[in-house]
């Protein structure tokens, strides 16, 4: 019998310093590993522990898997100490992905804040891969300061070049700018002012810290999005990832099995969703 | 069908049979220790001390399938062939719930699956329910109907033995000296069962079964703060540890730099750190929210998740409570 807790061995290929508190770890799995945007994995540092992350690399990329990790606790601190050639493990993928079938023909609004841009990077790259299926993409990005921006060379660099080729635009902000910053200043919800978008034919996808998701959701509702047009990536403490350990329950919903992507409609009446 | 096969066997013949089985199986059964029923290893020396006609043992049946702490990666390869005697229907129901969580879904727990395969469960008809028992009002029968390999109804000098599975049938294939069951004996069994049912019902005047649906949506701590007894909860986790159907577990990595090794340990949703995330935030920061979660999980979430309530009415959470909280009183106040 296959052991549900057995990870795939991976070799760390690269550690990319994204911001003072966030790193992207690029690993090469020793077995074939596939996932869909929005699904998550359990990432093990042997001898230390395991934590859930949504990969930030493209689901179409077969060579490696990226996870972008903020240093927050015991396990993430050890993840930040990883070096190339170190051995780690991943198991999964778990949970339900973003329902891309339902996004077809629509204007897709992505709203990400801080390390919450990580799952959106995987989603964005998946959308770009099949861009003909969607009407257009508006990608709203936020971070505390310019130094805190992750994927700077992509969001402020390479991906800007995509805007000429694809129906795509960016709205980029920081809570507090510095002298060199040439984009917007203000919390990420300010990127939602004066949106030129056909809301009826749109879906919004939000990922970021709880307080950011809360206010972004309220703002989206205010500008006319319906509860079932707002997709949220939820986070909870999690051990098993497979619906056994019950740590991740939001009401009766498992973040690991029923999520981690939920519509606001699904969870709005559950207790303490913005914890 | 094996399920309907029912025999009569004298106590002496059963004990002789079981005595021989101790060579091939590791057998556990309820034995009185300082007035309490505990699962003890059965040997030829204590076989006569097994109690068949009281109630559930102190320990929940889950300890044999989902122990407090065990290695899960790599999974355990070899398990002994186990026979567990003395489970009452509340514990069988608990096992049914554990099966739904650990083997009937998309992901099977490797240790649990193997332990389940290697274990024969011999249940009993509960004949002396505790004052804390509330099986009947919560919808669990006081006697086994399914989920057993063999069920024994203790009579004066023997047992009505009912087969419940092929595994049970195979276990007794070399059993001799049994006889068919007369209609008088079946009538006796019926009376035993009715008597137990009556005691449980008399001990529980409040009918939870009809009202339990009202618990849906009672997330807010204000509902729970009104119930004074909850303040006595010291968050020790006794209720969750003793519960035959609590499944919460945590995983701990005990490997080293380049190999993976994990253990699986019981956890309790009443512990303050249970749902606390790395950031320090918790979706259930107060005792009342955690207490609510335990009840909502038992009587609502488990039903949504697995089609069955997560409570079997065994009453261990009442008898083991350090704060002397009677769950039935809490439910009664909450649902009235």
C-alpha cells in the first residue's frame, strides 16, 4: 500500500532571495510531479518538519517546482537556511485548483499582496499559457515597500513585456513608496479604484494576508462583484493535507480537501474566516 | 450468510477455545482492576477474569487501531494478529467513524488499514450501563447490530455467539461444542437488551436526537458563554483522548538531514495551540470558540464530512472530565 505520508525526494537547485523575509526555493523532484494552479503541497525539511505551500512556478513547468516562503515560524526558518544540493521532500498535490474551466471567456482580475503573490504567479503563468481562452487579465499587485516586493524582475520587468503581446495589464502599488518608485502608492485595494472592467463577465482571484483579503473582498463587493465571483486562497494550520487531521477546518469545510480555493460565497458565514 | 449465524456456547467451552487461541493471537479483554474495567492482555492465567456482562471498558477501542503515538513514515510493516474482546456498541460505532476517516476516503492511513485487517473484534451486549452513558438518546443502539466480527451476549453460564463477518467465521472454524440457539435463548437476549435500553433511557430524560440539528450554525461564542459549566473546562484534552471517535492528529518529523521519518500523535482541538498558525493567529483564540468547535465537529461537521455524527454516546467525555462538565447538561442548555 502506498504510504500517503511518503514525500517525493527533491534536490534544492536554487535559493532566490525575493525580499528580506521571503525566499523562493527551486527544487527538482526525483519523480514526476504534476499539479494544477491553486493546489498545494506539503514541503518537508527532513528532521525539522512539514508545512503547506502552494507552488509558485508554472504548472506547465516539468523541470522544477518553486515554493515561495516567508520566514514566519520554525519550519519556514529552516527552509530559509536551505542551500543548493540539500535534500527536501514534497507530497501532494492536494486540494482543489482554481476552476479555470469557469474562467473561460472572462475578464480575470488577480489581486495579490505580499507573499500572496506566490500562488497567483502559478495561476498567472497557467493563464498566460492558454491566454486565448480568456478575454483579458488585470493583475493587481501590492507589497508593503518596494524592498518587500517579490518577483521584482518579473512583475516590474519581464512580465511588463507581456502586456504588448497579450490582453494584459498590471496595477502595481506599495503601501509606502521610496524615491525611486514609479508606480502607485497605497494599500492594494486602491488598485481597484476606477477599474475599467466588465464586472458581470469577470472573476476575481485574491491572495494575501488575511487582513488584505478581507478588505479586498469588501472592496470587490462594493464595486459590484458577486460573492461567487470572488475566489479566495485560504490558509489554516495543517498537518496531513488529506482530510484526516482536522486542523484546517473552516466550519465543516476542509481547507485541504474542499479548498484551499473557495469562493467568498462558500465561506462567508463560517466563523473567523479572516483569522 | 455469516451475519445471521447464531450459536450457543457454554462459558467453559468458550474459555477452553480462547485459551488455545492465545498461542496464535495477541488477545485483549476487559478485566476489573480496582473496580474499573480495563483492557488487559489475556493469557491462560486470567482468561476466567474477562468480563462480558458489564459495559464498555475505560479505554476507547481506538487505542488498538489508532494509538496515542506511532511511527507512520516509514509505515509499520508487521502487526501482531490481534483479538479484542469486550467492545460495546458505542465503541463499535466509534470504529465505524474511524473507518470512514482513515480508510474509506481517497487517502488510506497505512497503519490503520493494516491494524484493521489484522484485528478481530469480539463485541459484547452492554448489560450494566454507567450513569454517564447516553447511547440511545444520541442514536446509538445499546447492543451491537453490525461492525463486529463476533458478538457475545453473556447469559448465566454461557453466551449467544453471533457471527458478523467472514473474519469472525474463520476465527471460530475450529470451535467445537457449540449448539443451535433456541427461541427461548433469543427471547432471553431480547430481554437483556431491552433492560439495558430502558436503563439508559431512564438515565437520560432529555432527548438529544430530535434536537441535535439545532446546533447547526451556533459558531458564536456568545451562545456558549451562557453555559456556566464550560468555564470549568481546563482544556486538558481528556474528553478528546477518551473519545472513541476523535481522530485529530498531528505529525512530527523525527528524521534527519537526508531521510524522512515521521510520527503521528493524537491532538486535541481544545488545546490553545491546536489551530494556531505560524503567524501566531488562531481562528479559535478563546476557550469558548474551541469548546464550540468540539461540539460542532461532533454533531454537525462530522455528519457533513462523513455522513455520521462524531459522537456515540459512550459518556467517557463526561466520566473523564476534570472540570466535572456533563456534556448532556451542556447540550440540554444549548438546545432547549
